[in-house]
C-alpha cells in the first residue's frame, strides 16, 4: 500500500477516500444512485459522508431539468393557443373541444413511451413542444374554415394532408442518422404528425358539426 501522500484514492487534508465503481451501462449507474446509494448513506450516517459523481448522473440531471422547463413551456404555449382559439370561436366549450384532436397524437406518443420504456429527456420533451406548435396550425385552419366561413374543408383538407405527409416524410429521414437521440426525435415527430393529421381531418370536423347541431337545436327550443 503506498503512503497516504502517494495514494491517488485518498486525500489526507480533506480525509476523502475515492472509490471507483464500473458499470455496464448508464441505466445501472442511475439504479445504483437511486436505489443502493441511499442505503449506504443511511448505514454511514454520522460516521461518513458519501457522495457520488458520474457523467451519466450529470446528463440525467440536465435532462430532467431541461425536460421540466420544456414541459412548463408546453403548458404556457397550450394556454396561449387556447386563448387564440377562444378569440376565433368565442365559445369556451368549443375551445376546449378543439384541444382534444391535438392531444390525441401526444397521448399516443405517451403510450408509446410507457410501452417501450422511453425516458423523458431533452429530445422527447422538445418533440412534444415542436409537434404541438405545428399541429395547432391545422386546427386553426379548420376552425376558421368551418366557424367563420361556414364552408366545407374541400381543398383545405388536401393542403393539410399533403403538408402533414411532407412533414412526416421529412422527419423520417432522421432515421438515417447514426446518432440514436436524433433517430428518436425524428421517429416521434413523424408518428405525431401522422396521427395528428388523421385526428384533425376526421375527429375535428365531426366535432364541429356536432357542436353546431347542438347549438342550433338549443336555439330552436328557446
């Protein structure tokens, strides 16, 4: 055993002992940090102070922090979109109903996350924000056409469909990347756009027609 002043794993002044532990992957590091390390800290309470450091833990902490801030941005943008839709429809029920077609693809992606064990990180959180920002454009086009102009979708339907297919195809090219997070970002966005266009062109017009029928029936009974 080398003298204390020559031991790279012991710092005499601070009385710090450094222990290096190797893991097969980053998930094992996070499991050790969240499950095993608290038990060790409890056993050493009062005698030793145990701290752990790892690049995987730093990246995980940064991912959670940025994902949390992006979720806040998503909520803020969602409220702003609701306000703009309300100014367009002047109807609170219709405003909240119009949010449903946009939530359908995001809910589908959430189910995919759960089924395949995908963690919420920077790219997955950005995917939700980007997709919501693009999907609400289709909603506003449909609402303007149906509510303000009182006309069927016709060529607008084709425009929305073709734009969504182009976006889906464009993001699918991300799958050619050698960087796994980039592939994940592209596949998530492609799935959201594909489900979103189906939801917007089927559920959204049907929902508006049902609402207008309800309002007309209610007015006729008064």
